[in-house]
C-alpha cells in the first residue's frame, strides 16, 4: 500500500448520495447526488423515498466520482462507508454496496461514524486536526459538542440536543413562514433583510439553573414554540407578519446559543481549537458570530460544500483510520441508526 492511501468514501445516511476519492489529505473527487427535491412536497425527508433514491443514484455517482478522480475502483486501497447514525434504510443501501465492492476487489472496509466523519473532513481544508480539539456539530439530525482527542478512536460527547436539532428547528420554522425545504438556506437568505434584534426569542438552556445540569446541552423545541405563538398573536391581532424580522430573530436565537456554548466548552476544557461541522455550519450568521466571539480561539470551519453530507468526509476519516493501521470492520456489519458518537469505527 502506498504511503498515502487512496480511499473511497460512501455516504448515504439521509438525503444525499455522496461518493468521493481521497488520497492522504488531497480530495480527488467529491460527487453528491441530492434527492432533496423528492422530499420538498412532503416538507421533510421520507425514509422510503430516500432509500429508493440512493439505489437509483449509487452506480452513476460512483462512476462519475471515479472518472473525475482519474481512477478505477480497483485502484483504491480501502473503502469507508457511513454505518450510522442516520436513516436505517438509507444507510443499508450504502453499506450493502460497500460490502459488495470490498468483497469483489478484496479491499479492507471501514464502517464509520457519520458524526466523527463531519469532524474528520476538516483535515481536507486545514490540515491535520490538533489534538485535542472541541467540535461543534450542527445539522438537521444532530446538535452536539464533542471533545476530540483523536478523531479515529477517542471522541467524547460533552453535550447534545435534548429535543429538536438546530437544523430540524430551521426546517420547522421555515415551514411556519411558508419557506421551502430545506429550511436552513431559506431562512438564512430571508434573514439578511431582517433585524435580528426585532423579536426577543428565548435562548434554550441558558438560565442559571441550567448551568450545571445542562451546561453543554441544547434545546430548540421551546424556541420553535415561541415562534408559533408569536405568529399566532400577529394573526389574531390582524398584524402583517414581518417575515424577514422573524427569520432574523429566530436565526439569531439559534446561533447565539450555539456559539456561546461552543466557545464556553473550549474555555472549560482548556482547548484552543474549535472545529465546526454539519449542514448548519454553512449558515452565514453562524460563521460571522464565530468570528466575532472567538476571542483568540482557532476556529476551523470547512468550506460550505464540505459541511453538508458528502463522501469526502467519510473518505477522510477512512484515510486517517488506514494511516493508524486500524483493523477493518468485519464484512457482516449492519446499519446502526443511533450509533453513538463515541463509536468511531464499527
């Protein structure tokens, strides 16, 4: 095996079929076939629809990824695939394909954790991860604060959402405002024309009594309810709803808490590197607030295209696992829709 392994990464945890080839820290190709449009009319991801879309997209996506990298499948040194967490049926499509490929070309297979992969992808943008680091992961299904001593084997959960994830809250509030799915980009765009201080929406789990029991945890369900009640009050009183102000004020309430708790986790742990990943990491206001409040921290946020689900993040984690001679996963593993973040490799 060459000193810098060539790894094929496969990601099918939700509504994107992502396949990439990475050699060392060089991204050779990263192809994503999104099936988001197939879920728009439902206002959210439908698991069965997602699974069927992955089945249809896998072969052409793999072919395109290999063509863009100028490589054949038989050129790869290892294969990495998301084993969880995610939608069980969607995960099984990628896992089954990866198992078949690994068996056919006799290559080691790594079933990896989706959340750890969101951290590992930063290697492609900023080089090797400092050890330790704090990671803030924010997406449609997850909002987590992690201590990462080694992304291949030592990840500790410091806090997580108790109810709605940040991205889920964006989707729900976008629906209330009559915006399209997915809600994150739609609210981000609308909020640029609004006043983030127009409405004083609540910041979940930031009261003094939460400082001990839920210091690093998140909650966005109450914020969503506050938006519902505010909109209902406007309608009862016959007031025109200032949609841009609502979007901006809601967004500010979310990112304020995310940044506040992430920066505090760095201070509490005595760690000066903060890595941010997940689809919500593409939010323009979140990036701006991180810059404003970093206070000397080294904040590492990958380019937006690497924040959303993609094969590059899975391949990057696979490269790191191969580099440290981690034993591959047995070919018989299955999908784990609730795989804990501490389990980096199944």
